[in-house]
C-alpha cells in the first residue's frame, strides 16, 4: 500500500512520518535530535527517563511514546524544555554515583554526552550518594550498579531479544534499583553471555566488558569531536531507524 | 492497577493507548471509582433529568466530599456542584480556618482569600477529599507530611518523580530544620515545575502541587525558617561545625570562633 | 627518636602552630613547643595524607585503577598513573612491554618530570632563592620573578608548558588523561606529534642547562648558608638500573647510608616490604617509613632528586652526567646532604629529562604501532614503583579472582620524605627561631625548608601568596601571646 505523505511540525520544520511512527521515530528519521536515554529504536519505547519530553499541541508528552498524528505542532529545542532536560539529567547524576573521571565509559557515555548537550555544568542538587554494589562475579562482564540510570534497556534486551530475563527492576520510588534474576543475585549464576544483546545496550557504564578499558584515546572517543546531537546514541544504531522491531 | 492485575510491576502504563481501547490483557477496560458507578446506577434507575438539574452548567449533579481535619463535624457530605468552600466549612462547622486542602495531597491548597471559590470542574476540581487546617496548625508540618507521602507513593518509574520527590522532601526538611536558604526555595519551586511538566503519570504531575501552592500562598511558613533571608553563600556552617570541637577541647578563646 | 620530636615536659611549654602550612593539595601544619625564653623543645610537621584512596578503591575493578588513582594529585598525576599501570601490568600478566610502549611510557613520565620540576623550581622556589627569604611577600612570587627577570620567568613557564605538551600528546590531556592499558598504551606516537615535539626540544635542553647554571651560581654564591640551611644527615633511597645508572621509570631499589655506604642494592621492588616498613606515630596521620635493617630510629631516609643524584653511579645523558659529577664533587666523596641542594639536583634531573626526551623522540622504535603486549599468567598481586618528581612512589595492590581490589598500599613520595622533612624543620627551627620573637621571615624559613622537598606543600601558599596563613604563639595557659596573619592578598598583620 502506498502511504500518503503525512507530516508533523517540529520547531517549525515540517517532517514526514509513516503510520505507527512515534514522534521520536519520525524525528530521528528526519535527523532531528530529541534528547533521550531510555529510548532505543530496537525496543518498545519505555518513556521513563523523560528527557524526550516535548510540547505537542500545547501539552507535554514524551516523544518516544507519543504516536505521530498528522498536523501535530511540536516544540522540541526550546529554552524551557532544555532547562527541564538539564534538571532531569542533574537528577540522574545525583541519584546514582556517577564519577565520570574514573569511569571507563567516559567519552563514550550517553548520560555524559546528554549532560554536555543540555549545558549541565554541575549536578546542582544534593547528591544522594546511595550505597550500591558492584557485581564482578561474571568472568567477562562487570555490573556497576552505581552507574545505573534505570533506563531498563538491559531488562528489555534480555527479556525481548535474548529471551533470558536476566535483569529486572526491584524496589519502589527512590529505592528502585536494578537486580539480577538469579538465586544468588549474581551475574555469574545466570546464563549471561558475551554475545547477548543486553551486553551492548547500556547507555552508561553500568554493564561493561571486563579488563579492556580506556582503549580509545582521548580525542577519538565517540563524543570527543561532536555533540550527541550529531553522533547519536552510544550504541550507534538508530540512524534511519523507524519503529522498534525493524530498521 | 491494570499492570498489577496482569501480575506485573505496579507502574503506570504509557497512554495512549487508553484503557478504553486497550486495558486489562489489552482488552477494552472501564476503570472508574465507586462513586461513579453509584451515580451511574442512580441515573439509570431514576433518569438523568433530576441529576442534571443540580450543580452548575459545566458540572452537573452532586459530589461526595470526605471532610476531615479541624472541624466539629467531619464526615462524608453530598453537595451539589458549585458549592463554595465557605459553605462547606460552615456545614461542617470549621472555625478559624487557615487553609483547606482540596482533593488530597496532590490537590489544591486554598488560603482564606479563596474560600468563595466553587467546588466544580470549572473552578476547584476534586476527587472528594477536603482537609481543613486551622490557624493553630503549622502548615510546614503539613507540607512535610505530604512531601514524605509522595516519596513513599512514587513508583520509581520516571526520573522526575522518582528523584524529584526525594529532592523536594530533603529540601523541605532542610527548611524545616532551619538550614534552608532563599536558593533552596527557588530550587523547590523549579523542581515542582519539572515534576508537573515532565512526569509520566498524574501522581508525579501533581506530587509537587502542595509545595508550589504553599510557596505561593503561604510564603511566610518557609521564610520565617530560613537561615538567612538573602545573600547567603551556600556552604556548611563553619561556626556550628566548630562547636563540637570547642566542646571537646573546652576552648572559648577568641580564635576558637572563626 | 630524634631530638626535638617529643619534648619531655610539654605541659609547661608554649605552643606555636603554623597552620595551614599548606601541604600536598591542602593543609599541613607545623607545631612548635617553646619555653619561656623561646627555646625550641619540640617541632613537628603534620600532614594529612591521601590515605582515603587506599580505602575507597577497594572493590573497584583493577583495570580502572590507573585512571582512578591519578586523581591523587593534580601536579604529578602521571606518576600515579604509571606506578598503578606497572602494578596492573603484573596483574594482567604483561610485565614485559613492547619496546614502543616502554618508550611511550618513559616519554610520558619524562614530560611529567620536566613540567613538575620546572613548576617547582621557577614558579615556587626561585623567588626564595633569587630574592632571599626575607624579601617582601608581595614581590616574592613568580610574578616578581617575571618582573625582575622576564627572560628567566618566561623560560620557566615555557619549560613547564613543553612538559605538559608531552603529556597531552601521549595521554590526551595535560592533566588526568588516559594512556596506559594493562600491558601497554592506548595510542601510538604519530610522526606529526613527534615532529611537533622535536621542533622545540633543543631549545628546551638549552634552557634546562641554563637552569642548572643558575641554581648552581645561586647555591655557590652563598655556599655556607645554603649548605647549613635545614642540613640533616640521612639515608637515601632511589631506583637505579642494573648497571647503576639513574632511571626514573624502572629499576631496582638502592639505599645508601648517610656516609655513602650501600645498605642494599638492586632489590626487585616487588620485595620492597621486606626492606621498608612503616611506623605509625600517635601525633601524625602520615606514616613514617624506615629501612628495616637500620631500625625505626635511624632507618628513615630521603627520596627525590637529592637521593637519586646521590645514589646513582652515573646518568646516561651527557650534559646531565657532567653536572652530576660537579654536584657530587661538592660532597668530597660522601653524599650531598644539604636540603637546599635538592633544588640543584632537581635541575640536573630536568636537564636529564630534556635530553632523554630528545633521545626517545629520535628513536625510530618510539613511533611504532605495536603498543600492547598480551598477558598470559595472571597474578593476584601487583606492585608498581616509579621515581615520581618528588621521589620513590610505591603502588601495591591485591586483587581477588573476579578482578577487584581487595587491598591497596600506596607509599607516596611525601610519605617517604616525612621524617626527613620533620628533621629539616627542626633544624631550621633551632637555627633561626630559637630564642627569637616570631616574624614573617621565620615563618618563611620553615616554608622554605618544606618547599625544598615538596612543591605541593608550597604551591597553595607561596606561588602567588593567595593562601591565608596564621602563626600564633599561645602560652601554656592557652593565652594568645603573639599572632601573625598572612592574608589572602599576602599582607602580613600582627
């Protein structure tokens, strides 16, 4: 069936979309950057980080879950929305223990890159400094819960792609945290493996391959030369992606 | 609720799709409270005309109000829509009222100046809860209570509500314990707005109302507790930090007070 | 225990506190106990050291450590990075680096030595040496040096800049970059970068030689004062190569006694804990290391430029070797023990660093691309020792099977010099303070002694006179007798 050309407008720019696409899908296809952390084109949108909150016909909506409807007037890159995004990023920074200088993901980290994009100069809010553990039990991977931002990409990847259901979120409110579904709670007691989708989707430094770190020199890391607005997600997959499940 | 019925973690769903089209087990589902069902039954049995004759043009019929707090006759009342707050207060015999919290912790806090406002969709909408606070109450205690309530109620799904409610609680505590500054009030106000605009569900969107409302309508409950009113350099209090050391060393000389 | 470390009847004495003295990135203090006639009975240097790191890296994966622990310091992060990297090589079973990686690590470290020594000498210490200890505070700083000796001041700044450029090119950033991986490096040296560094190196060597000539002239102009100031007799510890040459990146441990006799030599540094123990004293947060065979009373030692130049048999680069010989000739066959000779030795090392940088840049191996050695045998213990700008630096880690740190022991240069710095300030206190009323000049004498060892101690207060400092004299009843306050503008008030 030939789809008729339908359009939405983002910050005054008219862009086409196909039925079933969310605002995020349409924006990415048109190379318009809407900041996001929990969104990943290969997975069902989650809408939890709220970075992609945009104004749709005067209402606040998350672009990753909001279906495109012809004629929508959308505001994205505005001072107010970006300030909101900065506050949300700061909240994520104070909620966990994000020590960029010592983190192997630095320079390749989506949270850090978004923080640069939204002009975050300090975490501003009082740090929670939660006590969180590190799970180094697996021979090839280490899970550092300090750096988890609860985007649930690993949860979704392990459940929907790997069919292993290794990760889950437990606890409510500020006590919500990532857990590993095994009797011991340790990654070594799961069938997590190097080739798993869940091993590659973490946008921050919470799930990392052991030993081989800092291999990319400063200056050549993903976000060293260009902003995340141009570079895109740390998984480098979303260029031209349309809807989850297909590219 | 639907997620829980399906045996999943109790977090709010993305809408759209709404439950009316895809609810429980992705089937169309009606989600309403008991009052709605009761009124629907009454209309079904007695017809809609009598019901529609009550209330205002935009808010027809009656509303059950659950009245609690500083009044002589708390309880469940049924009023036609359009009743003023003052009439409600008189009906339950509330004296010397400082503030009325309509529609629960997530609702609206009204000051005495607003008691002529009407309970109706077009003015003060409510789920039915009315909490009355007289002038003997310390409203900041109420705010604290609500702030803690929302920390507990937040499911933790989305960033603004998960983190923001705790940030707000900490700031309220900071002000309550006389450590707050004008900058903290600015932060509270801004975080409140972020919750309202960015939260995933209605709980988060309204979880900061009590703070935003009281900051606007009862600023004195915050200001009277600030460490200093203006020009405060955020830092720790050196003098009080030194007090422990002075106690231990028994020093009282001039140089022990920096 | 040395004389003046602990007074016998401290309760009857007046207590003078110099605080903050400024120390390694923060606060240090000197306390003095005086009797009614202002005679010194006790002098102690207290420094709160960076022990926190040993604790909070516990549980972290070892491959993060070199990048993490370099945050110990903003002046010599490269030394911490490389000491940890050497320990991590062991953990990863890749101690034998490729020749290219070895050259690159050495180059990085020499850049560190060059920039740190230039900073220490020109920015921090030259004002004392050029203008005298009693020169006006407002003038006694790097700005004063630039005003009075513009060429010299700018040379200092450019020398430091060159060292930092070396660091930037190898590690990506001037401060706190990333370079070392387990068993190697993360980036080869490009021909363009090599050419960039080679373009200026001859000038750098000339200036470094000029710096040696300058300190030599200053030192020898008032020889008696410079030799006596803070003079102590100590053992010396440093790394040397198997044939006894000075080496700042790798080698065996050599210790000499104060009279120049060898205590131990060519010790594999992995066995350092058999030769060096640390003593805890109730009055200081910093431990006091000593050479086991000498005992804790007299086994303390000095590290850093003075120890290295004294300890080695020769220096591999020609210009620095000529200077070393002249330096040693002043000790008449023994060891040079004067504390201010640290500055002279430091400039000889800077010259060595400049010469070595040229050698490494000209070595075709340096631009190779084989930069990571693969490890086979894994170890659960990793030890890395390096000669940091201020002296021998020891990193020691124990890890568990999953690769996280169980235990860490870091003996930093400042700790190695702890007792020696204490001895030097005691010497200065006796020589210049005993029986005197407090003056700003006195205060600065103490600082000059500490500054000879450790630039971090002085950088906060002295560099631009920014750090407020107060010296107070309190009698035994706790009453304030005298007080000197140095404000953040450098103004001294009573």
